[in-house]
């Protein structure tokens, strides 16, 4: 048996193999490729080096693919299977293919295998057509849409761009819809700046330093106010009011005007300085 396999391998040429391989899919193995694995398997124990050597002789087959072929197919062959393969080769040469199905090992001619595949595909198509009802194609009627007259000044920038440009481009950018957008943004900015000025006067902190503190508070006005309260920053105090803190009588008047909490904060602040 081994002698017969060696003889078939030696007589098989590259030209013959090319003619056979052209009918096979990339995942399929030719009978010649299977015999190469069989020859070594019957002779000695297969190693990865063997698969590396065999991949040079096989058509676009990697060592890993050959190893999987050995594990999934060649290794499972029984003595009866080998006899069946040899009988097939005697009658048809190496123009065949091995595969497993529900019935077990199958070996058939390449042309027959291709023909059977086509028949199965055709049968599936026929079954599909017979089962699926024939649906009538619906004709889509395009309605005639007349553009509505619009006041140019009420349109958004995006609408103007689409309606009045020669070649409009639909961008992802969102255009401001409010015509007074820039004015409202400027107003918000002025309000924010004025509030920051008021805060710098209220806590007796230079405006430039207040901006630095605002940046340190992630630009949040609320976080800045919380920070100033937590750090016991004081409300604006005049120099003469600081003098009143030294006498108990004057402090009572400050309690009424500034509040007890702010007076105590100021006292603590001066002591810290």
C-alpha cells in the first residue's frame, strides 16, 4: 500500500496538479495533497516540521492548514477507507477529492463533485422560488412638490445656503438659528464680566487675580463663589472699618452693617495675615 502511494506521488506532475487544483476551492484539498500526508503518516509520526516541508509541495497550503487536514480527515482513515482510496486511484488516477459527510468518508471525481454542488444549489433555488410567493413590484410615484414661498430674512443660514447656493454642500456643521445670536452671546459675556468685577470688589480681590482663581475653578462661577466662601475671603472692607474692629463698641455697629459672620471672618483674616 505504501509502495503504491509513493509511486502515485512520484508519477504525479505539477502540470497535472494545476489542472486539478483549478476546479477546487481554496479550503479544499486535492487527492495528491492528501497522499503526501498519508505517505509520512504510514511511515513515521508527523511533526510540525513535516507540515512545513509539505506546504512547499502543496498549492497555497500553510503548515497549519495541513495539520488541521491531518487531524480532521487523514488521521480518521481506517484500513477499509485506504483500500477504497487505492481502488479509486487505480480507476480514476488522482483526479478526485476526499471529504466527510453524514455517511462517513466519501471519495468522488472532481467533475462529479462540482456537478453535484451545482445540482444542489439549483435545487435550493427552485425550492426557494416555489415557496416564496411572487410579489408584484410596487411602482413608486414621485409626488410633485412645489417650493413654498418664504421670507428670506426668516430663513436660517443653513436654509439660505441650501436654497440659494449654486452647488449646496450639506455639512455636519450646525449654523445658529437665532438671528441675534452674536448679540445675545456678547450680552452674556458682558453680564459675566460685570458679575466677576462685582465679585472682585465684594471680596476685595484684584480683577486679574479673580480671573486666575476662576481658571483654577474650571471656569465655573458657582465653583469660584464656593471656593471664596470656603477659604474665608472677606467682603470689601474700608481701612477705617478695620480700625473699628479693635474696639468692642465699634464692633457692635459693624455687626449690624456687615453681619456677624463677615465680621468674624475679617477678624480671622487679619490675625492670619
